[in-house]
C-alpha cells in the first residue's frame, strides 16, 4: 500500500504486567492511505531492523534497551474458539521457557540461522540488518516424470517471440528490396532498415540461447540451491523472484502450470484437482529440512461457472531480486 503523512513521537507500550513501554518512539502518522485496510486495526508496529527504517530508531531497537538479552517468539493461529495467537518478549531463557510451555518444543530443537546484514547506514559502523533475511537451501522434490514432453512444450511456447523477431527481419528485408530501385531517394530508410534487421537478428540469437538454456538446465527441475529468504509474518504467500518463478512453478506443477493455472495479481491460481500431481517444495534451515506439500499450500477461493474449484497455491512472483 501507499501512505502519506508526517513523523511524530509517542509512547508505545506492550500489554504486559507491568506494562513495558518505549516513551519516545518515532512514529509515522498517516493522513492518507491507499491499499491499506484500517477497519480492523489502529496502526502497525513493524519488527524490522534499522536498514529499512527511515528514522533508524525502530521499535525493536528501542525495546532492546529494556533487556539484557532480548528475544521474542510468536504463534499465529486461525483463532475460532481455539488457542489464540500470541507474541511474547523477554530475555532469551524466559522466552525459551514460555515457548516450551506453549508448543512443547525444547531448546535443543530450536534452529539458528544468522540474519544477513546488507545496509550501510550513516553514522553507524559496518553493515546493518534490514529485513529478517537468512540464507537457506531450496529445492523441489524429484523432477517431472514427463520431462521431455514438458521441455518440448516449453520450447514451443517460448519460441513465439523468436517467430515475431523472424517476421520483423523478413518484413524489413522485403521493404528494403522494394525500395531498392530508388535507393538514392530512400537511402536513410534503407540504412535504418538494415540496422533494425541486424538488431532483430542479434536479439533472436540471444533469445534462442536463453530458450535452449531454459530447456536443458531449468525447465522441469529445481535442484537444491542456496538462496536468501526474507522471513515475514505479514504474508501467507511465498514470494519468489520473477527470474526463478517460472522454473520453480514448472518443477512443481509440470505442464499443469500452463493448462490448469494462471497468474492473477501476481499470485498463482490453479484448479484444486491438480494438487495430487504437484511436487512438494523443500527448504533447509539451520541444517534441518522442511517440506511444504500441496495439501498445506492450496486453499480454495472459489469456483468456475461450471462448478470447478479454484485454489490459491501460496506462490507469487516478485519483481525484486
């Protein structure tokens, strides 16, 4: 969303007993909002680091001054009369004790992944953290059984831009020959056409190389690779850089990505009945593997006019790298 307004200072307190407060917390006081629903809340308190803050006095940084070894933990649930979601702050030992009481996960089972520092901030030494960015390994389990068929389909679908470029070259050559009888009169046109034709030729060769690379090295497989992942409790989608989105989707969905799915508002939407054919997506964090299966990612959002169920897949493309 988009917000406009001005900065101010206010007291921000946690609902603890006794209350834990930051007395001069910089806040952004929004006067106009676009795309941010405020009907169910009064405001937002971010848990990011100074690298993505305009004022460099984040709530997390100010709160840290009240603890010797500040930690926090949270649990998010679909609260419908069951256990509610919660967020707990405290020193590390206190948070581990509360986490074990709430989840049964002992301290020995907790994984550690260091946050990557990326941002250089004026008047601060060294690089600083911004997002909760960690280094992990991602992969899709196995590969599509019909790998050859999938790659041929990928070739023909990606070949369409090549055909358009070829048409440009042929059309330009035809125009050049047509006007060649009056070359002197249309010398500028012929020179421009020749330059355009060469540019189309070079672009066509580059496009062909990219298509061949995609066919033999990317389509249908997503081998283990080290990536950076930004952890965020504010979204239920796995946001994938646009350069990896199609290879990942093809490895998981096969040719159903083309024939049973579509990208709507950046999110991948598919017919629900294909989820048994979708391959799981795995992550390795802190030396332990986690697998997301289609049954954990798909959720129904509607039906077609013919009564066929439509599901969100939990995947979306992101133009950021």
